[in-house]
C-alpha cells in the first residue's frame, strides 16, 4: 500500500503532523502564515495544497478567506471528512487521495496559489518543484513551509526515533513480548527486561514507551484467558510502532540543510518561479527562546 505509515497516521484523527514543541504560540504562528496568504488572495481564488494530509493548511486558509476554492492532494489515503472529527469547516475542500506531487492531474496554469506545509520536500524535490510551478498561473503565488535539518521538529523526531528503535531492537520490549507470547520466554524474564528498560536512563516518553508498557501489561493479562486477542494486540502494536518509525525516517530524509535549501531555491528559479523569501522561520517560546520551525518560502510564477 502506498505510504502505509501516513495512511495509518491520517486515519488516526490527527489534524497536523509536524508541529514543533507544544506551546501555545507555535500552532498559532504557523496558521498565521497561511492566513496572511489567504488574505492576499481574491475570494474564490483557486488554491492547491500539496501533500495536504488531513487539511491543516486548507483549514487555516479558510479561516481567513472562506470563499477560496481549495483542492488538497496527497499520496496517502486521505479523507479528512471521514477520518477527522469535528472539521466540517473543511467540507468545501476537494481532497484527492493517492496523488503524487510529481504527477499532478491538472492542466498547466490551473491554480492561483500553491501551498505546502512540510509536504513538497517529501517528494523528489526538483520534480516536485517543477510540478508545482507548472500548475500555477503566471503571477500565481507559491508559499511553502519546509522541514529544516536543525529545526525543533527534526531534533525531537530524531529523539523519538531513537526511543522507537530501542523498543523494537532485538531483546527490546516488543521482541521480548513476541518471544513470551510464543512460549519461549518466561513471564519472569519478560518482567526483568521491562525493569531493565525502565532503569535505562535514556529518554522515555509517556505516549510512546508508556503506551507500549501499558499494552504489554494488557497482553500479559489477555494471554491467560484470550491468547488470540493478546496476539492480535501485539501485532497491531508492533505495526503501529514500525509505521511511526518509518514516518519519522521520512521526515529526517525530507529535511533541508543549508546546502539543499540553496539547491531548492535554484531549482525554483529554473522552474520559472520568482522567489521573494527563502528564510528560516522561527518563533519565540514562552521563555522568549527562539525556536526554529522550518524554511519559509514564498514567491510567484513569472
Ligand atoms: C508531514 S506530512 C504533511 C501533511 C500536511 N501538509 C500537514 O502539514 O499536516 C507529509 C505528507 O506528504 C505526503 N507525501 C509524501 N510523498 C508524497 C508525494 N510524492 N506526493 C504526494 N504526497 C506525498 C505524505 O503522505 C504525508 O501526508
């Protein structure tokens, strides 16, 4: 299945995927980028959001300009109106799953604006840029927020990947539970591996290690009375964890360091885009520390 990790993610009722450290200003500041673009566009302007996921960008755009005619495409099996709760505001958006940015099914010059939030760079970048430029009308606007190799998002996802790798390693908690379920490891041995994992001083989070440990407790209990249910829980748990690891790996592969950002800007200009802004986008957290979110790019089809 195309991009299984993202299918699982979007089916899981998540509005956005890559929001930096959770503090009040971060989502608001990112939404503000899209709202100020929307405010510059005519009512009923045609907007294409590339790699739209569950529609975070369309939602922000519509908050500032409810008349926009927005289409969102993504390679994953997206359907926000089905998988996302409470987002009727997205009812006017045409979402198209299974669409590769590099093979957009639109005629040249079909859109007045093209947007992408942590999306374009997941596709082969030069082709994706050419594709985005092709579907823009002359004078049409391009606005992107792209992953930065040193961003808060990139750094926290690397830490999260490390935690997933530890959970999935041989003799780690998940494999040990598989061995226990197969009857080749005693409960006492599984428990002592659990203890060792807890005593390991490397970072553990409640929503990853915490959830896995809770899941393992349930599996151990279910093994006594409903072993088939326990086995199914374990298979699902491992599948989700592996998918999350793959999703985070894609994120780090997509992120642009300074050199790749410069290369991207050259490709944009070669594709007929006039780039007005290509810079690091930062916001201040509650302690007034600068937090790097990504690359902010805006320009126009010449
Ligand atoms: C980090 S998510 C961003 C989603 C959304 N823009 C957001 O900010 O919440 C990256 C998305 O890129 C999509 N994607 C990856 N490669 C793609 C491609 N070649 N064509 C279209 N979408 C792609 C994935 O399916 C995923 O939904």
